[in-house]
């Protein structure tokens, strides 16, 4: 009790509330919020406002709570919560944008993608190979499992990176993911496709061992968006509708790169993501060229996000160098940049007043 009173009585240095690294992601979300109504009007889509409003409110609360935790010095937990909320919001916005773009009438490019596969691998017979793979027993069960790991790997990466390395790595992963998604959506706008199963006329009943319904749901959603039978979009309706490039292939590269930072998880997750990349063909119904394009886009996303974070850090250090909000000088890249990003800022921050409800009710000191 005496120790707690001493902690309350003694003045404590304040932790910087607003991290500089996610600034670009917040700008992206703000621009998306401003342009989303225009996209909905042009595409003729309507949202189930109660669902999306509740989702947005929950994510905003999590961000606010994370800022309060950072103000109390719990930087790792705050980074994990904030990064998860921002990651989820970006995925939600970008997935919704694919539905708006899919209402266009550009011709599907499945014929060209199948032709590209024949050029890359002249000996590869896609329909026969997939039918044979569906009868392979253990191999198809493993493929089903690793393909679905995209549902939990990103969240695990965010938590583990937040708890084991520096925040800059976490935000590099989230920004890389967001940039890669944006590039894939941009290509999808001009190169829509129904997917290999639809193109080759393979029904789900022909390959019952493949459990993910997305390759057969995707063409249905695309046709409904084009003919106007799908106009009200709920959270349950949102699904992956992009064939080229394969985002599963891109995600495998992004996740493998993220987990490579954590030494003791490096090789297990490298193997898992190699398998997930390969499973995108039979389970996701992708062409081979989709996989190649997905890998290339992910590499561009990783490089671009690193460059953008470095520029963002340089800009922030110049803008705030003479202000009351002191920011640590962050080198451009490498381990020195990570160490600088993790070093807590002990200067006062006027922005901390948003966390005033939590300010005087904890004896937990800065960590």
C-alpha cells in the first residue's frame, strides 16, 4: 500500500500516446471514409448500416483503449490492440471496395490466364491435376488446413511481433499487407476473372474433398454484382472475389517475411506459408500465373512499405523537432531503426488528455 501511494505521489514521465508509424494507415482509412459514399453511389450498392456502424464503433473503441494503455506505458499490449484494429479496418474497407469495383462490366480474363498457364507450364493439365489431387487423401487434408491458416496467421503475427520485437516491425507488416491488397485490387479492376474451377467447368461435387467453398461462391457473387441482384451488402456477404493476382500467394510471402523476424518461429512458419502458397491452386482455384503475380505484388508491397515508413519517420522528425511533442530520431532502416522505434519517449504529450478517464486510477508504472 505504501508503495502504491508513493507511485501515485511521485510524478511520472509520460509515454508518447500517438505512435508515428501508423500515421499512413490512418490517412488511408480517412481517405477511404471520405470516398466510400461516392463509390457506393456510383456502384449502386447499399450497406447494412447497423452492422458496419457497430463494427466501426468497436474498432474505434479498441484504438482509443490502446492509446490509453500506451499512455500508461504498456506499449506492447497497446501496439498489439491498435495494430489489430487498424489491420481489421483496412481489410474491411478494401474488401468492400472490391465489391464496388466488381459492379463494372469489364470482360473476364480467364481465357488469357489459362493461356498464360500453358505458356509457363506446357505439360500442366489443370483440370486433370485438380481432380487427381482431390483424391489424394492426406495431401488434400493438409492443403485444406494450411489454406485456412490465413484466418489466424495475421492476427498471430501482430500479437507475436508486438510482444517480441519492436513496434516498427508490426506496423511494417500491417502497412505491407494493406499496400499489397491495394495493388491487387487495382489489378483486379482491369483483370477480373471467375477462377479456374468455373473456367474449366469443375463443380464442387466433382472435388468433394476440397472444403473451401470460395472458388464456387466467387463466380456467383461476381455475376450477382454485375446483374444487379446483389445490391445490399452485409458483413456476412463480404468474401474474397479476386482471382488474379492470388492474395493467398501474396499473404504467404507477407506472413513468411513477418515471422522471419522471430527467430524461434522462423522455419515453422516458413514451411507453413510455402504450403499455403501451394494450396492456393487446388483449394483456392487459382491459375499458376495468379501465384506468380501474387508473389511479385507482395515483394513490391514489402519494399514500398519500408520506403514509406522511412519517409514518414524523416518527415515526423522534421515537423516535430521544434514542437512540444518530442519524437525519437528514427534511422531510415535496419536494426537501428527498430531500436529507435522501440525506445519510449518520455516527454509530455498534449494528446494524452484523450485518455484522462484512465489517468489517475492505476499504480502501474511505465514499462
